[in-house]
């Protein structure tokens, strides 16, 4: 029999998530995961450094993907155009799997303080990669940092919408919509007023 | 002699920061801090729950301050106007102390992974307070969440600029400038083009 196990990675990840939900992340052991998956502990450690990596495996590749998108974007695009253009690529590469998997994963992370902090750090790493990418394109550090933070916000909020809604739109649509809503809320002098003015309201004299 | 120690809180915070810089956060004990400050351990625990609280003491009051500002803002102001109006209040209440103190504090936090994660959580708590405040004013959850994230970004970036620069402008000025730059970078179709258009550039046909 070949040592290579078809879908071993997916089977391990699936078994791990089931167990994290059933008995909590902290009290689940690697041998329990491999028993559930019908695989050996040795196979587990060929795929994952530890049980936490099962949860952050796909998120770990986001910074590198973002760096590539920014480096490859045509030089004449503004930062916000680069971001807008990259959303579809990220959506198709990163969020193509079953939504139930992502929902379960989020529930597990939210139930554990250590995992929540780790997720914030991962978002922070994405942000740093984006900032660095734009500085490589010649953007000043301040603008690069700000666009990076905003992009990380758009990501986490759009993913939250995708996971929350009963019949969610496609993730790429939610990413674009979230960015559009963010731009409108930043640009809005008054909910009932015109939305394209950025001039501050005059000081009140009454 | 009175049990009340003049400036005990400040003396303890100052001594703690000195020791954290000299020997690291992890290896500094509360008795060392109180010895340096010339005060008792008992006095320390009247002011701080533990040595970590010395670092996050002032940040802990930010969410409540933000909630008050949002609740008290005139109903006719848009979210971005409420935020703009609140920046000066936060600057004067929260960042009125010696800049050297804030610089040292940042260096200590950045040197310790646990403290960095804690700081991200604190920013997240600020963000939640802002989002909740705007939802109380009737804003939908999506817009409230986005404006909250953006405000937290403006804060952390403006504070970073204040601490980084040799002769920094006033923190309130940096807060306003950071918000303005963020709005311009979100709104910019091209670095060399007009900055007030939000219409997407036409698709390239070449």
C-alpha cells in the first residue's frame, strides 16, 4: 500500500474541526483527530505542525498571495484600484471551499481566546504584507499602511457577512460591496444629504 | 503619616516602565517595581490589578470615552462627522501626558508577543464600542462596523506617527491629518489624477 493517502489533508482537517466543535479545541488531541480520520499521527505531522495549524493553514498563504497581486498589478493603477482588482483573485483562490467548513472554523476560533488573538495576529500579518507591497511600488509609508489596514478590514467584514447570511452572495460580490460601503461611509457628510462632498460642514454658530 | 501617597500611581507607573525597559516585562516583579518607586506592594495593588495593567491602564478607558462621545453627538451629524468631532476630545483626554512615557510604553509592548496580542485585543474592544455606539444611533450594523474599524485604524496609525516623529505635531492634528489621508487614499482613482472622483476608471481596451 502506498504511503500517500488520498485526501489525507482534507480528511484530517475535517476530523479535527468535528472534534473541536464536539469537545472544544483545547481538549482535543492529535491522536483523537487521526483516529477519527482513520489515519496515523505520523501522517498528521506530515501535513500540519500542530493542531492549531489545521485552523490557520489557508489563512497563512494570504499575505503571500496579496504580495503577488500587488507586485503584478499594472504600474498605472492607484492603490485602491489594485485592491479592487485583487478581490476576485483572493475570493477564488482562498474561499472556494464549502462555506460550512468556514462557518465551523469561525465558531471554533471564537470559542477560544488564544485562537481569537492568533486570528488578529494573522490579520495583522496580512496588513503588513499589503503595506510592504505598496511601499515597493513607491507609495509612502503612511498611505501604504492605511490602505493595508482598510483592506484587512474589508476582508474580515466581508468574510463575516458571507458566514453570517443564510443565503449569502458570492464572496467576491461581498468583498466589492463591503469596499463600496466603506468608501461611501467615509465620504458621507450626512445620511440624508449628498454623498459626494468631502468639504467639512461649517462650524455651527448658534 | 497618611496612607495616601501623593502621585503614587504615577510613581509606580514610572518605576514599572523603567524596569520593563531595563530587564524586560516578563522578568520584572511587582516587588521590584514597588522597591524602585519607594512604595509598598500593597499600594501597588490598590492601583493596579497586576503589572500588565500598568501598561494598559489608560487604554482601558478609551472604549467608554468613545461611547460617550458618540452618544452625546448631535443627532444630525453623520458618522464621519461624529468621528471627526470626537478626535480632539480623545486627544486631550487620553494623550495629554509626556510623549516619552508613551514612547517607552510602546517599546515595551512591541518587545513582548503577549503584550502585542493584548494591544490588538484592546483596539478590538475600542472598535466594538464604536460600532455599538453607532448602532444605538440607528446606523446599520455593516456601516457601524466599518466606521468603527476605520476609526481604530486612524487611532493606531496617528499614534504611531506621533511616537515616531522627532518633532511631532500635536496628536489632535495627526489624528485629523491621518483621517484626511485615509479618506483621500480611499477616494483616489490615480495618484496623479483628480482626487475627488469615485467613479471607477473605464476598463482598459488596449
